[in-house]
């Protein structure tokens, strides 16, 4: 696949970008005429599936690999779901199967009450899928791809960070070869936000805190798109209904899978769904939609606050401790939710037209 962006794609990009067309991220891609190479590490998962379509249809992105993680379901199911999506939406990127368990301990029971028994809101799925996974395990796929494209790969990780941590352990030099790492994960207490698995912890981090702590501690640039911002981005039912009407098969797919998700949120007293993983993709597409704060991040790996993410802002001084000698990483602390929704909608509609 070429890494040049065609004139037609570029026009599509401008159309798709809508209100965000003037933003820094998109202008950069247009200026350079290149597409950013991305590996998407994901546990589909309803909001993962929404994020994958967003990435697939962003014209400035070259999706070079999908690696699967356990979390929203077992690794078998999340890998099957990624392969299903690749087949249905003609996503050419290879799909590499991730590891089944966290660095320490074992994966717990999947949250079927959030994502359904099949991980995709219990929409009917075919018994057989022709697309086959890449022969390499996900950490190896990440190492190989980063080494093959030094300085070019962005990792977007929206599940447990286990594959990334294992890739780092196998080849620590990749930290210096990756462009940047964008994760959906964490709850940093901004706006008083709590976790979503415990009062302290967000699901992706709680599922493998040791892996997350290694990812935050490596010498690469990490941006965490956590609950502090994803709990400020909702997609109401009428927005999803309009997408189903305007965005062809992807729009209908998003509508179908979000029926289950919406019921889960409604049962928890929420009128509409939170947009977790697609918010991480939005940061990639247009970081100007977000406000960030920098500082070293630690993850609590044992005890009552297991999975809690704590940042020491660079602006604060403390008399020494566990945050010393760790790289300064970015956490998102604010988001322009309406613009994010517009960017998502415009991208899916334009992508559906091109498909
Ligand atoms: C995260 O956990 C998963 O349920 C979602 O896919 C998202 O990545 C939100 O806490
Ligand atoms: Ca996810």
C-alpha cells in the first residue's frame, strides 16, 4: 500500500474533516502529503469497533496493523471480532492475535453485560470468517513493524496494554523508534472523575496495571485519553440514528452494535453512550480538540487502589518518590466534545461514500 495521499483522498479529507479542517493535525498530513502509519491495539468490543471504523476511514491514516488484546472479551472472541470487521469493511491491515492474560495473574470474566455475549452487542455474526490472523503474535508483530518503519509508527492502544509491554520487554529500543503512543486508559481525577471498574481504576488499566506502568515508564511519548475526557463525550441516540441513515453499511453497523451498549448505559442511569476508544482516535486525528497536562505517571499495581493512575504534574514539586526519573507523559484533561462528534460523523459518512 502506498503511503502517498492521492488528490481525490485529499479532497475527501477536507470534506470529511468538516469543522476540524483548519486544525493542526489535518493540516500537517496535507502539508506533508503522507499518511501516518498506525498500529491499532484493540479488544473489540463495541466502542473499539466504532473506533476501528473511524481509523479505517480517516484519509490521513495508513492503518498498517491491528493487534488484539483481551479485555472486553477473551482473546479468541476479540480476535474473531477484529477479523470479522476486517472482512466486512475491507480493512486490508493484517490482524495479529494478542496474548490472553495480563503480565501478572489471569484475565477475569468478560464484561458481557457491557459488550454482549459476542462482544459486538450480540448482532448476528457469521459462523465462518475467511480472514485469517497474521502468523505472528501481536508483540512480535509490533516489534517487527516498528523496526521496519523506524520513526514512522504511531501506536494507538485502546485495550489492556499487555501487548505493548511485552513488545517493549522483547525489544526496548522500539521506544526510540515509535512516533508516539496514544492510549485510551486511566482516570486521573480531573473534574473529580472516578474509575469505572472500581472508584479508583479504569477498565483498560485495571485489567493489567503492571503493563500500563511499564508503558507509561518507557522513553516514548505517551498521551492518555482517559475517563477525564471520555466521560465528557457522549453520542445520543438521535446522533446514532442520523448516522445509520446517512452513513450506509458502517452507519447501520454502528447503530446495530450500540443498541446493547446503550441499554447498558441506560440501566446505569445514563441517557447516552460514552465515546471511549473513538476519542483516542480523535486525538490522533486532531489533537487540538484536547487540552493536556504533562507529568510522570504511575499506576498502582497492588492493594485497594489497584489500577489507579496518578500523574505528578510537571508544575508540582514533591520531596522525592516513585515518580522520580520517569518520563513526562501527557494526560488529556479537556475536550471539545461537539467538534469531536462532528469529526466522527463526517469521517464515517465520507468513508461510507468512498467504500
Ligand atoms: C475502556 O474499557 C473498555 O470497556 C472500552 O472498550 C474502553 O477501551 C473504557 O474504560
Ligand atoms: Ca477497548
